[in-house]
C-alpha cells in the first residue's frame, strides 16, 4: 500500500472548498492516476467557523498557516490565501526552504516573487507548481512548460481575465455601457467589490508575465508590461468595432523579437476570423506560436471553484507521481533577461475613437494631425451623439508603426476640439 | 556538464527529418529546457542514400533498426517507421524489454498493442511516450494524462484526422464532390495514394481509442469502435447541412456512461455555435469534459513535419528531465474494462438523406417508415436532382433514441423507391 500524499491547505475560500470537494468526489480515480492516495490532512484559514457548505472539522486545524511549512506530517502545502506578499509569501518561502513541495494559485505572488521562490525550490530540489495561477482549469502552464517545450516560441497571447471578457461580451450582446455591466457583474459575483485588479488589466498582466517567462525562456518581468484596462471602452467602441467586423477583447500579448521582450495588456480589436473572437463570457484562451508546432490554441474556464481546483489537484497528482523539475521550465540562472522591446517599433493597424465638439473644422484638425504624423487612414466614420452635442469619430488606420499613431495623438493633445481623451485600441491581425 | 540524452531514430521520412531539423534548429533552447543536450547519435531507415534534403551521414547508420534496442551508446529509441505490427512492434518490444525509454508517433501500434507495450515499460520502469500519435503537435496526450488528471471525464471528442477535415472543408468552400477533392488532395500530398485509412475513419479511430483510454481510465479498446468514414458524404449533404446551420465534420467521440464505454468515429453535423465547426482545413481539435474543469478545448496542427516533430521532441525533453510514469496515466492493471455501451440507447438528433426515384408515393413511404419507427421529423426538404431523374430528400429528426432511426432505415431497406443507400449523420448538439 503506497503512502498517501499528505496535503495541507492554507486558505479555505471558494477554491479551497473546491479542492476539498474534488478530492472527496474523485478520490478513487485520483488514487489510480497518482499511484497513491491524495489526502488533505490539515487546513488553515482566517475564520474557522464560517459556513463553507462542507465539513472541515475532520481536518486538523492550524491557526498560523506558517506552521504548516515545518509540520512533520504534511508532505505538500497548497496556498490559496492570495496576495503578492504577506502571509502567502512567508508560507511559500518557509515551505520551500523546509524542502517541501509547494502548490499555489497565486498569480500575483508568482508574478512578483516567482523567481525568488523558484530559486529556493531549485536549491532544495522540490517542486514549485502554479498551474492554477493562469487560465484556471486550462493546462496552459503545462502546455508551455512541457507540451511546447521543443519550440522557440515567437509569441504568446490570450484572453486571461474572465471578468473583463464577461463585461466586454455583455456590452457587445446587449449594447450596454461599461458601468452598468460592471455593476451587474458585481451583483452576480462575477466581479469583485473592488474590481480594479481585473478591469485595469493588472490580473491579466500577472498571468501574462508568467506565460511569457515559460514561452520565451526569460525571467518573469511584470514591471515591463504596458497595461491598459477596459475602463474606457464605451459601448460605441464595441458597436463601431462590430460594424467593421471586429470584437473587442482584453488581450495579454507577449512577443520575443530582435529588440527584446514585448509584453502588453490592452483591449484590442479581434477580427471575427480569429479564434479569440469566439471566446465569450468568462472563458479564457491562450494562443502560442512555435517555430515547429505552429499555432496552438487552448480554451476553457479560467476561474471558479471547479476549474481552479482541477488545476491545483493536477499539480498535486504531478507531485504524487514524483514529477519535479524547474518551476519556469529551466533553472532560474538559465532564464534570459532580454531588454524591453519598444512598442513604437511595432507595426500594425489601430482603431481610434474621438469624442469631439460637433462644429466645423474638427475633422480637418484630426485628419491633419494624422497626416502630419504619417498615419494613413483606412476607414473613418463620424456619427452625431445624442444629447450632449458632441460627435463621435471612429477610424481604422492602415498598417504602420505604432509610434506614428502615438505621435498623432500627441499632436492633438490639449486640442479644444476634443471632448475627452481619445481611445486607442490596436487591431489583432493574423 | 550533464550527459547528453543519446537518441536513435528508426525511420527517417518526413517526421524523422523534422525531428533532426528541430533538434538542430532549437538545440540551445532544448538544452536549457531539458537540463541536458539531446543528441541524435544513430539512425536507421530503409534507404540510406535517398535525398532527404538534410545530411544524415553525421549519424551512425544502422541497417537493422532492431539492433538499436541493445546498442550500449543509445539512451532512447524514437520509432517513426509506422505500421501496427512488423518492425515497429519488434523494435518497441525489444527496446522496452532492454529497459530503454521508447518514443513513437505510431497510433496504429499504440491502438493495437499499447497495453502490451505499456506493461513491458511498467515492468522495466521506463517511459513509453507517444504524444505525436494523436493530434500531431497539440499536447493532448499530456493534457488528458496530466493536465485534466484530477477529473472524472464524461466525454472526449474531436477532429482527429486532418486529411478528412481538409476534404470536408474544401467540399464546403467550393461545393466540390468528394472524389474531386480527394484527387486534388492526393496531388497536393495531403492524402495518401491509398487514402483508405484516413477517409474510412480508421486513423481517427486509432487516435480515439488512445484518447478514450487516457480520458476514462479504461483499457484501449480499438475493436469496440464503430467506424464510419466520409466516403459517402456528397456535396449535397454539405449544402443541406449548411442551409440548416451546420458543418459536416468527421468526429471521433468517446463517452463513459452507465452502460459502459461508447466509442464512435462518424461524419456528423456540427452547429456553427460549436467550437468544432470552426476547425477548418488540416487542423485538429480535441474537446474533453471533466466534472470539475468543465469543457477544455485544444486546437492546432494535427500532422506534418513540424508539428509531429514538436511532439516527439517534447517527449524526449520529458525523458531528459527524468519524467517516467505509466503510459496510460495509471498502471495497466488499474485500467478498467467496461462493457461496450450500445449506440441504440443514445438519444440525439440525426440528419438523413435519401436519393429517391422522383415519382408519386416515395415521400409517403419514407415518412411512413419514420412514423412506424417512432421517429419524429423536425425539418424536411425535397429537391430535384439534375440529370439522373432522381430527387433528394434531406431531413433532420427531433431528439430521440438512435435505435429508432436505425429501425426506420431497416424498414426502408430494399425499397424500390431508393436509388442508393441512405446517408445517416448524427448531430453534435451541445
């Protein structure tokens, strides 16, 4: 009879409850697949008595999660506390330093401290696993770390935040405004009370920084990511995009090119012919392009109790099977540290939307700025806006350097003709 | 300096050349990811002097591939010879029996002899890896064996044969007939001179049997698969399907239900809202549904030099990293052997197409057979067929037991009204 893998759970919120339910429900199958039973032996959380819908009294209770690192009857610690620093980070450091495998769903911590933790894990020869940190139940960490490992990957991009995708999809389907959909998403529990990490793109950027490291063999570099959220996308943007044959999606995009590593999170226009255009609601999806495999596409549920628990327990099964190996697919010392590639060198098409005073000369002023910056316009539409006396001008540029578009907007900065900050979204062409 | 993983290649056709090119091109990155160099040291093929576009004289040449199993300077054998039996099987048995890891892209051999080989591998404690055997470069073996391992999987299905998908997509886009598109596919090298393994669904069934084993924890059972190819799909079927909002795809479908294991390869109608409807040309895609993760969707290139080589080398990197573990995700003795679930118990909608003599009473005869078998018709169309004096009747049934549709067709068997065998395709509803 093989020894069970004894697991301690730090954090028993939605995901922790999911992990407990999953191990209860699929116990026999997991034992066959893992080669040994996986048993939760101890839990720790802020509030012991909160009603979680399941009985946790059968597990040993630990007030201070940090003691799990040293517990002699715990083989592996699963951290579901969250937060880049604080108790989660202490627990990670102490668990790995104690020579114990560590599993986490904490993208913020991996984005900010993953290299430090991977180095400790490496030194102690124990696994640091974080499949649940990116794209929930989709095995995309494994897909990049192992499945596509033979490839030089040129780019990785995807829809990495289900809350934003839900909001954009709802705006698209109902023609609603951002604030209305956000309020409803909060009411339904799809968005946090403080939604800024999601809607400002920070959560997607955490995930992108991790994917980029695995894809390109580079050190995680969260600080280098250009981040734009979806707060300023208005329903008219989505309507204009639709009229032009596009959908608006918040895309995290990493690219390794001759100038270095480019990483950006931004709302962009995705043509209907692109697989990301069909990723709706709270789904997540990731595309990776390798020099031999071509384009790989992964899609699934990116968050929630079941999918996240599925990823956590997959990591536990890997550990039970004896899988070790470097957290970022190679030793930390082997990870490259490329320069940050400037966005301005990139070439592409862009969508621009201006809210303008509805008076003579405005269109001339805007198009002159485009001309002077060397931006060529592919299509343009002007519409009156009901009520406030303003008009809306939306355009799509021809392919050109991104810096020219930025230059054009700089030229218009402070113009009395503009009734608000212009909206710039890049177009994700194939 | 870590020891290189020394690889022998048996078979240097398209995929073998791809593996050599890949290891040459991505050598440095592979060494970083694998933790050691991966070196091809020996090759074996039927014809030493054939022009392959690359120099293979730098590798040791072996006339009899079977000697690679015992070669003391070879750590792992990659089999790219093909064929379920014969030299490939001999090489597999001898390599694994010699306690050496074995990598193959050979779906026919794994479908027919995978359990025997896995048992040898298990006994000797060495890996048997076959990521390239299913869906080319898409890491779907790994996705099921490891990524979704925490889940009870209820069904796995997908587009597993790029040749058939190419033919069906071309028929759809150009309105061409099957035989014309097949001839062109052969001319372009997308279909074999003897295309029967592909177009009759056997290749897809090989792959399905492997996916089903991994998904359900059951022994590979190729013999239990109901197989229908695409030979009898006519352009009118594709046009009628399109008019009804469907595309025709060859789908391999495995399901674990209370009656046992159901496995079928068949052309079916996929609604445009389904992700499989957008898998075009030679792409492959696999969907798996787990009880916690929900629906996972994987898509990519299912064949060809680059994608297949990517999967072979991913297996080599796993081996270089020290990954071992059972070939079918659990010990062979743990694999269940469920009964074959009868198709007749399944409920669903179906598409039926009859080519009939264009005379009074034919429609009455067909609809009476439907009524007598208890099949309810959702929609029906009759069209005259140019030239031969026949007419075409296409219908979609309401949801009902599959056995009723079979019963209806049995009632019409031998009818003088039918100008050919009716076409039955199931509808892949969500």
